[in-house]
C-alpha cells in the first residue's frame, strides 16, 4: 500500500527566513496515527527537545487523525504557538490544521511543517 506516515518537519534555523531555512534542510519526525508528539524543553515530558527560555516544558502537542486527514495542534505554553501568518493558536484546545500547515514558536521563531 502507498500509506505514508504523517510527518512533522522541523526546519534547521540557520536563517530567519523560512524560504532559506528550507534550503538548509529539515529534520523529519514520523508520526504514528493518534500518537501525541510533545514539543518542549522537558526531557521527561517531551518527544522533541528544545533549549530556549521562550519555549515551555511542554510547549505544544501535535497529533494526526487519519480518518479526518487532519492534524491537531494543542498549545500548552506560556508564550504561544503561532501559525505561519502570525495568528496565535488558541490555548489548551486541539486546533485543526490541514497538511502543509506551517507553525512556529520560540525566540527564533522555530518553524515546523505538518506534512
């Protein structure tokens, strides 16, 4: 079958421009359906770790619901998780996102893409 795992792409932020960040490449994290991927600074509580004073211990959670072909981002942070257009994702509420949605958080606007 051609089923591909959904993927969270983490751009390497050598540059502040997203277009250029894509050139430096990205790290892809496969996501298993209905598994919650936790992004944050806590070694105990996060699957993907960051070191940044503006990123919370459990900053946000991402999951993929195959039946809906949709991702859900839940922001659990103090400083916010933002869509590519600058809108802040509502706190503590799973927010639906279609594939190819980009979002960011942190001091350097660490950029992600839901593939």
